[in-house]
C-alpha cells in the first residue's frame, strides 16, 4: 500500500507544474497587452518563463545525473533562444527550434532504444503530415500567393520543409515512448506546431491561446522529464569508438566481440546494442579494471573476475568483460566456468576499420558456428 504524502521529487515536480501553468496563463491572457507595450516586454515575459524552466532542468539534472539530462539542458537553451528571437522575427527563430529538435533526437538515440514498431510509427505519422497538406491545400496556396511572388517553387520548398520538420518532430515522439514525460512533451509539441500552422493559413483565429499554452506545457514536461530519466539503455558507435580509443592509448590487450563486433564487420554503424562486450587478457586484469573504473567511470555490478564481469557507466552504458588466457604454446583460451576453456582459432581474430579507427574484433567466420555461438548474443 502506498504511503501517504509525496516524496521530495514529487513535491518539486508538482511545484514546477503549478508555477509553470500560472506563468503560462498570465502570458496567454495578457498577450495583447504585452505586445502593445513592445517587443521587449514579450521577450522579458517569455524569458522569465524559459529561465524558470531551464533552472528546474538544471536542478533536476544535478539531482538525477544522467547522460540524457546533459543534452536536455542544451536543448532547453536552444528552445529559450528561439523563443526570444521569435519575438522579433519568427523566420529567424525557426533554425534554432529545428536544431533544438535535432539535439533532442540525437540525445534520445544515444541513450534509449528504438524498435521496429517505433520506426513504423514515424512513417505513419509522416503520412498524416502528407494528408494534412492535401486537406489544407487551398488555404496553403492562398497564403503562398499573398506572401511570395514565385508560387510554384515556394510551394515545393514549403512541402519539403514541412515533411522534414514532421520527421524531426515525430522521430522525437517515437524515441520518447519509453518515458511518459517525454511522451507528453512530444504530443504537446506536435499539437502546438500543428495549431500554429493552422493559424498561419487562417484555419483558426489569430490568437495565441491555442498553440502557445501547448508549447510551454510541452517545455514544462520536458523539464520535468529530467527527474525521471533512466539509465543509458544502449551502446552506440560513438561509445564503441571512444572506448576503443581509450583502450588503445593504454596499451592493454583487448578485442571486441558480440553484437558490435558483428555490426562493424558488415559496416552497420548506426545499429543499437544493449551493451559493449570486451574480451581481455586476464594477466592484465588490474590494468583494465583500473582504467575502466577510475578513468572511465564504470562501476562493477557483477564481479566474476577473471572469467566475466558486468559493469555500467552513465556515459558509455553497459559493458561485459570476458577473460582470455594466452598459454605458453601460443594458443588463446576463452575462459569458462564450466570447462577448462575453449581454444580460439586465430582466424576469429580480425581488425575492423570503422570511422577511421582500427578496432580488434573476435567473431566466428560462420554465423552458424555452434561452438562459438556465445559470440553472437541474442538481444
């Protein structure tokens, strides 16, 4: 049974929500007065709201230090900058909003998993974008005719920009489905942008009540998501290359195996994997352990050294270490807790070139090799 009362995190989130909604209502219902005073007043009022949300995001990031939250703060700063520029020129603010969305997508792609269903969701939603363009074709044509002299070329450009922007926006929605705050933020961003587009083509009255609250509520949920970000779920090519660079500099013997070794062998650089799997020379146990825990920030979660160990780093994600033994006869043994070890043939050791890096890998020549099936983990 749940205890009465709220935790400190829940109280903070509730306070952020109450203050944010209050500031949004003040801004929306006094919009005409604010504009009448001057653009500087609009910049000031929106600036106060954005600074409040940025401060909440920074606070949440420090109380819940995750890799995703580091880039979340950067995105918030881009959104705030775009808000201020929009008060003077909406067109000039657009690139900053788009860059903010791209940073967010990159952030989510580096820290969270996306499955085939989510990829399909993006395609379906892009289809919705095309459908909206067809439904509101005449209002869009009227706006283009009134604003631009080159109608045909501008229409094509607007369609391309619209589809690209929808891809950015709905990719963010797809990636965010694992976090309810990101999900709420993505839906509200979508609603805000579509409503703003409707205002531009005069489908809705030109008042800020519809899209502005949606936008700032989306920012609010985005800020609050920092309290609930979970651990880094994936290891990407950026992590693989960086860990490889650190290991090469240390002079420690190692080789990559498992999912990422197979990905690199077929140049599948943009794949996602749940972990980084690394085989090492057990005679260098102390050296590699010190490198990973002291310099790279890994924490040991399952210690079965020297045969195997599982580690985690907020920067790099999950890592599995497995020991190799080089005997006096020149053979390499894959250590096992169930046997004396499995002899590794030299043909399984290869160097893969990936993004300008040489990465030593260990994988079977034939993916159906039953003896070395442990090198092809199922995820």
